[in-house]
C-alpha cells in the first residue's frame, strides 16, 4: 500500500495524543531509574510538534518527519530530545520530497531512524534503552515484508516485537544514560525510552489499520 502524507500526519497526531494520555505512566517509569521527567518532556515535545506541523501538514512526508524531529530537538530535555529528534530527522531524510511512500520506503525510513539513534546514543541492544524496542521492531518489519506480508501486518508485527523488547528491558542492567549510574539497582525496572518507542510504533500500526487502540491499555498493566 502507498502511505500518504495525511496518514503520516495522522500517526504523529495519534502518537501525540497517546503520549499525553500516558505521560504520568512514562514519568513514573523514569522516576525509578532516571530524572523522572520522560513523560512530561515527551508530552511537551509532541504538543510542540503539533503546533509546528500545522502550517506544513499538507507537505511531503519527509517535511512532516523532519519538522517533527526539529521540534523535538528544540523542546524535549534530557536525552529524549536528541534521540527522538535524530530518529525523525533521519527517517524524514530517507523520505524527502515524497507525498506517497511504498511499504519498503516506510520500513526503510524506520531503519534509518534507528541507525541515527544508535549513532547518536552509542547504544547497543540489551543496554536497556529505546534501542531494545526499536531494533527488534525494524527487524520484524523487514522480515515480514520480505515474506510477502502487507504493510499493515508488517507494522503490527513490528509493534508486537517492540512490546516484547520493551518488556525484556525489565531484567536488564542499564548501561547507558542516567539509569546506568544506578548499576544493579536499575534491574527490575522497565526502560521508559523503550516504552515510549513501543507506543510510537503501536501508534503507527494502529493509524494504518482498522485496529483497536491497544497502546493505551497494554502498557499500563506491565
């Protein structure tokens, strides 16, 4: 299926709403192992995103994503701004000028975003970061498309993989960021960045398919 600029805007708008709904949950996760402001920061960032997107919402997909990235870099504190900003800037660069994108183009943009996050944050899988949700998600999406699955199924599989990756951060010891200062005390806590990344990918999946909004119910029970 061809994904349009309007659908990408719908994803970003949906994710902004989910972040607003889940900001206290995300902040609670961050309070256990970080600065205790991840949800608040992400909500502020995506409210800024909505403002910045309003005058360009009819532009190409690359512009929407790059505008999102710049808004996040300028409004989200801590590591979240640079990392999420880089994700969207790299994804946008991969889709620059396109008003419609193919299945492979969209998954390729997600992969470009992940590579940007890895380069910016110097994180690897199992370091207890957002990479632990994004990496299996991208891998699953690529595999699903290679096996002939339609984009909707590939993105659902990606979101499911992100959810598993998110939950798999609980027994890990943090090796990056402020959480790493806690050493073994970080074990037993779900990573907030992996959680917000899962929410982002579930929002993408749900925005492109006639599925119930699972993101707002799944995370609050973990």
